[in-house]
């Protein structure tokens, strides 16, 4: 399997990416990597190991400040652009992984790698740690202004993805709204409900946002603006909640006899809460595998993104989407 | 002060409302109550105390199933309708409190009590338990489809409310978006940002949803659909988190020596988390005080709603809104 790596995107680039690649290569030597970035810097960082990698020199970096679609055209030697072109031009290139700008990656996916026939939008899903198992949220923020049809597409992309990746047959789809009844929702949501209800998907209806972690649904859908709010609030609240518990315990003189006990308690509690980071999400709906790793990925997170990419490629979900 | 009470709306009506009214009256005999509901039922429940209250017979109940604006016209003897009319027709009637259908209450507020000149929409705010003090969220769900101007109005309503109720001068307003930069957001949010930036309000810019509980802002605004998602997710996640901690502790054999210790720990932890229920929110932007109590209010919650109503009336925020 041949994986293309953006060593320029992300807060901890390029070292975190290079360390992650070396870890993955050590574990599975059948993985071939093409590294996009500053050749000299990469060779220095990898030392003697550099000979085991194809390295492609890039000239520019697209940041979160750049206007995404425009930057794809103007900064045409940036890693995201060169790697996306490489992905299209080489049949043996299986996937591209980047911790860079989401907007730029999505623009490159749409404009260079291009949409699968029948889909109007590409979407980035995120797994939420639901109490009844993982729940896939789409759209995570790629599409902030949506037509009702796009929400149906997100549901379809998510259904196919979950089917192939987790082996769930006929996965359940729910729409996030401000009430369970079909008539509840803003204009967009009411129309999307109607389309989903009449679709071939296993649509179980609306859920309210208080059910996000407890729903039976395998997939929950909304536009990317609401999806982003859902994700970010989960992230922020988890931090506040854990912080509150930690403050309470650290000040405690009543229940715990030592700092070691306190630390141990917090560690046990955290592992139970499932507050683990997922290692990257695919851009669904385009012709080849593009994986977005979190912007602040460290080497462990980026290593996980590589592992998830291997699973994603092996699942054959892209071919499955093309057939359907 | 004369307060009108809907004894028909809410899951625990009428007993929770009647008990709450009696508690409030006992504490402050200068409060006069007008009770809207089934006269016979109310008199039986209150016994000899009934003579201390004005009771107005109602004939119909508006449920969450009814289409709100329509039900105001069709069920014109329902408590929400009769009380709203009473509020308009009696100068000495200070406020109306209901745990009934939010939609119907809002429709009655708009159609019967009517908007204050200069406001196109009424909005229900909710206080969130922010780490840096309470943060007022508008809109909580009353207006699911918004024009950019409505979001500015929510910010104005919230600013005046917080100024008068909490005595905060020049309160800080933030807009929830999917990025801190002005250019981030869906179409609605970008336009609302522009209006807020050029307004007389103390607009501090966009925040992302992970900052909702940690923001410096006194007021955060979005449309009612997103506002509802924010509120419901907070509610649902709190339950899941608390449930997780509880499960962990109840199963524990390592840290706690007895069930009493476990229960005591949970209680201390919960009180710290600020997961207390607020006792009702005003419908802001209409000519007289209308307070929405939570649909599942018990007597304590409804009693708190009465106390908050007294504070709301005394704050003079409605006159302040009319002047500005």
C-alpha cells in the first residue's frame, strides 16, 4: 500500500509526521510512503532511514488564514496540491494523509481528486463515543451552508462507510433537530427529514441534541455548521467536566488519603470516559482516499491516522460508493 | 405584585404549581396570585386557602402537539390565551408564568401581549453555568429560522436584560461560529457578525462551541435552532458524564470504603458542578412579563420560577427595553 504524507501541515509538522511514519513503517514494512515537504529538512530528520522513502519537494504552505479554494490555485506547489495531484496521477497511490488546513484539503479533494459521480458534496465524518457504540456524525464542518439534498448525501455517505468499515448492515440514520416530531426543525431540517423519510436509507427519525451520546443511531446528520457546534461543544464540555472533577479531587481532604490515590483515581476515571482521540477522518465522496488528521496531531495521533487510513483503504468503501 | 399562574401547563400540573404558589405566598404575602385553570380542581386542592386567590376558569388545554399560532386562535379559552389577555387588559397584572407549551406561550406573547416597538422577534434566553460566571444564551429555541437582524436583536435583548438583572455595565456579546475569524461561519452567521461589529453593543467577536462554558462573554447569540442544540447537548452530556462517574464509583472497590462514602462523594461532586436547574426564563421583547417555566417543573422549580419572576419585574427591564 502506498500512502502520501503531508509533512508540512499541522502544529507539530514535520517531526510528528516523520516519527509517525517511521513507527508505521517499522511495524509494517509493506507500507510505502511518499513524503511531501522540505526535502533537506526531511532528510536531516530521518538520517540514514531517508533512503527508504520517496520524498517530493514542496514550495509553499497553505495556512488556515488562506482562502481555501483560491489557495489551491495560487499556491500550486504546496504539499496539499502536489500530493492531491500525485494521488490522481498514480494508480498505485492509495491515500493521502494531512494534518493541514481542513478547508484547503477539502478544496483539493473537490477540485483535484474530484467528486464521485452522483454526489454533489464531499463530507468529513467524525466518530462520537456513544454509550451504545460509536456514532458517526456528518457533516463535521466541511459544508456550513447546505441544501436539504446534501444532508441526505451525508446520510448516504455515512451509511456506506459504516457498512464497510464496521460491518453494520442497514445502519440506522437519525437527523438532529429541536424535537422528535417530523414537523420540528428549521426549514432545512424539515425538508431534509422529508427526503430521508422517503429514501432507501434506514432513517429512524429526528433526535434532539441531548440524545447525541445515547442514541441508537449509527449515523447522525446535520449541516456542517451544526455538526461543528456539536463536536466542539462535546470537546469543550469534556474538558470543563474533567477539569471540574480534577479540581475537586485535588483539593479534597476527605475521600483520598494521598496524591497517588488521587492521580490513580483520575486516570481510572478518564480511561472509562472514552475520551480518546480518534486518529483522522476521511473526506468521503471523492474518488480516492484523503484523510484529515487533527491539526494538533502529535506522533501518536498521526500514527493512529496512518493505521486508520490502512483500514479505510482495505475496507473498499470508495469502490462501494462508486458502485452505488 | 400581581402574578398570573397557568395551573394547566406542565407535566406536574396543577399540583406542583399550586404548592409552589402557596410556598411563595406564605413567604411573601404581598404577592397576589391569579390562578388560571379548573376552578373546582383548584379549590379542592387548596381547601380553605382557596379564598386567598383569584381563580379564573379555563376550558381548554394547548398541548405540544398543537400548532402553536393556530391553537391560540382556536383554543381561545385555554389558560395561556386567557392569562395573556388578562395581562394586557389589567394594568396591575405584572407577569404571567407558565410551564406549558413553549410555542403556544411564544405565540400568545407575540399575538396577544405584542412586541415592543423596534423589535421584530421575541426571544427566550437561558443562563448557562459558565466557569467565569453565568452566560446568557439567546435564542434558546424560539426562533429556528432567523434573519441576521434577528441575531442582533437577541444580542440587544440579552444585553439590556443582563445590564438590568445582574447590573453588568456594557456586557460582552459573542457570536457562536465555527471559527474565531470574522470570515468564518455560514451565511447567516457571517452577516450577523457584520451587523454586530457595527452596532452599539459590546461585541467581542466569534467564539467556537468549545468555549461556551469558558468564554468571557456575558451573552452568546445564535439562531434558535443552534441555540437549542447547544442547550440540549449540554443537558444530555451532563447526564452522560455524571452517569459515567456514578457508574464508575458505584462499582469501585479500590477507592471508597463504603456506600455512604460513595454517595457523599457524588453529592459533593454534583453540588460543585453547578448542575442546578434554573427556574424559568422570560420571553424577552414583548410588552409585559411572561415567564416560561420548564415543562417538567416540580413545585421547587416552579417556586424558583416565581422568585425569578419577582426579580424580573423588579429589575424594570421591560421599561428599559421600551425606552431603548
